[in-house]
C-alpha cells in the first residue's frame, strides 16, 4: 500500500500526550463487597470488615481488579460534569473497537472510604498489519492525597479498521 491508498485511522492522533481531567472518586464499601462477591473472592479482607481490621487494614481492601470500577466511576463523574472521557477524546468508534492489552502496577492497597484521584494520559498511537489495526495506549494513575500513588495502569485499545471499498 502506498501513501495514496493507505487506510486512514479513526483515532484522533492529535490527542497524544493529552491528559484527561482527573476526578476524585469515593471508594464505597458496598461496591467493594459487591464486586468481590461477583468475582468470587474468598479472602475475607475484601468483604468482612472485622476480618480486614484483624488483618491490620483500616477498612475493606479493594481487590486488584477494582481499578476498573474506579475508572468506570470516574467516567460517570466526567460525563456528569460535561468533561470528555478518554474514549471520547481519542474518538473511539465502538463498531470497530477491540480490547488490547493491559498491565497494572500496584503500589499500595485501596481501602473502602478512600477518596482517590484518577488521571489518564494518552501516551501513544501505532498501527499493525499494514494499517488494518490501529492502537491507542493510555496510562492511568490512582492517587491518594496522603498515601500517594496506589495503582498505575498501562492499557491499549484498538480499532480493527474496515476493509477499504473499491
């Protein structure tokens, strides 16, 4: 494929380096309990307050994948405030969207009752399969005002682009 016939991507690549406005989220005990139940967690620090405190925690401990609940809550809050989500910012087209890869780095636990801030930065765009697939990568950070960085994630989404019409 030469430059005149190359596929045009969907993502807005001018957003590379842009940070989505961070928002604060209150981590609710009920959401941790429910999410832990859905996941089938067996460690009681995730659903039994007495067990969590006996283990030395101030409250219920969010399971590692609770990051996704916080991110979804942050997106709800952004929409409520009229702030673009990262998906809106990069112009995700859900008709062609596939899940890419994700990596999480856990620095400290997240507890029920924590008010945390989550920010997201668009870090990169790239293509594969001769331009048939385009990728966007994000880095997210969940920070507590006193305990600092709790979780960092690196994730990618991709569009599987439609075949060009002749």
